[in-house]
């Protein structure tokens, strides 16, 4: 098993192992599901109503549908100067750019964190999803790191962010096993670059668009012991799984165990093929193991299910936001 998952509590570790071990059972091929689009939407509405438990598994496609895009107009709004000076064309590639100094690199990350973590998504997709499960027995597992579930009002105790959080720093190499909240630092860095808060406290470009691509040297973030920090984002074995991460992982494992064998809806939204072992494969395996379960996949051009669970599955191809609206 990948060493990145070596610290996962047994319940969740067993879930991932179940997904991995079940892959061979799905080699006969994938299906786009059965029934017309209207029939599938109605089936999913019925599944939402009938479910004893709803497990939401969310990937990047959900945030994209909510308008948290990494290129285009949104990128130009916050990074036009980096685009002009360095030729960077999107937020993702900018995270790997070899900036000339730490002051510039952390100026980039301050903006990146701010516009993806500390302001609401442009579209109300997360809030609309909450309306579908509010007051229901639900749990969310997500590979997204933008914290939009909690910003939309989802119960913090029902969320498991497996891959980290833009709102946290950690020591380089994860030596101390701790994370550090970065909100105050991010907002001070935005001010230092001359962004101005509007009447709602959201930082905007000044009218003259004169901003800085560097922060003062004394603002480069450090751990309490003075050591360097990095983002708490899973990229290798140095990722810190702190106490909060472990508590959330244990709650997720407990939720799955408590509802095993019941009418469970595994609602997968916007999950791609980059890390299928975290959400997709376990959802397939748990559906296969439970004749009372329903697997639903909402995805753009990737709404598929294994043929072995085709009759238990609902596949809806399209923009996640539009599909969620259709379910209201």
C-alpha cells in the first residue's frame, strides 16, 4: 500500500484496502448507466429521500462547477502581474514556478490561498448541495483543499479533508507533526501587497492596479520554533496528518461502520482519475458489498460505473452545479 496512507486509522485503511482489492472484480468494463436522463434524475431524487445514510465523495469537479477555476478571468483578476512578468497562465502551474526569491514565492502563495480558501466560491453550488442533505444522516469525504464545504455551512464534524487544507501551514518535511492556521498571515500579506478590502471585507485590486509581487522579508512565514514552513497539501510522505486529520478520519471510518448494510447512497461528485483509491474505488467496492446501496456518479464526461453494479448505479454526465440544481 502507498506509504502516504500508512497513518490512516484502521477503519478507513480497511476501506481503501477494500477498494484496491476489489479492482480486479471490475475489469469486465465500465458502463454509463441505464435509463434516460430524466429517469436517472428521478431515481437519484428517490435515492436521496430513501437513504438511511448519504456519503458524499467530492473531487475537483465540484469546485470547478462552483466557479473556483484556476485559469481565465479569475486568474487574471488576482495574478495579472505574475502573468505579465513571469508568463504564468494558471494557478496550478504557478504553484511549481521557480520564483527568484522567497518574498515573491510567498506573495504568490498568499494570493493563491486567499482566493481559494478565504472567500466564498463564485457560484452557490456548495450551498445548494447542502440543501439536499441538510438535516440528513450524511458525511463528506473530499480531496479538495479549498474548505468550501465548511464555508457553505456543512457540519465540521461531518467533513474529512483527506489531502490537506489551504488554510494550514506545516513545518517543512513534517518533522513536528503539527499544522498552523494561516488566515491572519494571509490577510496581512494581502495588505502588504496593497490589495484593499471592500465593504464586505473581501480584498480587491486598488483602482490604479498598483500592487506588489513581493512581501517584506520579515513577513516570510515560519513555524513557532523559527523553522521554515510549507503548505499542508499532500504531495509526498512529508504531509502532516495532524490531530484534526486523524479525528476526521476516525469519524469517517465510524460513519461507514455504523451504516454498513443499510440503505446507503454513495454520492460521488466531480471525482477524476488522479486519486481513485480515496473515493471512487472504495465507493464501488462498498456498493458491490451491499445490495441495499446505491452508487451515484455526477461528473463531466466521466460519469461511469462498473458493469457489476450497473443496476445499483445512477450516472449523470454534466456540470455538477446544474445537476445539483436539477435535484432540488
